C-alpha cells in the first residue's frame, strides 16, 4: 500500500502508525514501513517473525533511516509493503489494521501508552532500502 505525495511543510512532527499481526518466516518474509521523497527510493524499517498477537508499529517521519528528517519536505510518500519468498509458506502471514498518518502542526504529536510485546513474540526489526515499482 502506497500513499502520496503529501506535504510536510509546516509540520513539527509526523508519523505513520498501524497495528500489525505477523506470523512469517524469520529472515525471509517481512512487513516494512517506508518513506520516500522521490517516489522511487524508499527507506524505513521492517518486521519479521511471529508477533504472537497485535503489536504497534510506527515510522517517525522526523527520523527515517537514511533519509533523516522529512519535516518540511513538500513531497513525501509512505508505504506499507509485504515481502515473501517461496521457500516456506506460513498459513497466514501478516495483517495490517488501524493505519494512521499524522502531520502535527505544533509541538509533538500526541502519544499513547506503548504496547508491550505479547508473551511468545519473536520479531526482528531492521532498516530497509527498497525501490518500489511505479504504477502503470
């Protein structure tokens, strides 16, 4: 899923937040949250493994891996991407819900209590760079 372009001119904080339920092959199948300023090269973070329930994921648009602070940028794209190989297939994969993209014009965006990982969760977070195909 990709959205943009949108402007972060005048923003003092911005983020992409969503709920993630994940049961994937660690190291091979993952869900990424990424951003771009050229609609071609996307940077962000990925999650793989087994979340053992719904977890919160966030991409802080003031601190995107490699790109840095996107606040003030006139053209920004965000995407949530699922990658998988064909070596091992788990019966469910990943689910995304409650996606919220926030641009806060003063101060910081309101925060909520962060959710601890459920018992038995085995997830890995890692930075990611990717090029997404353009829509035809």
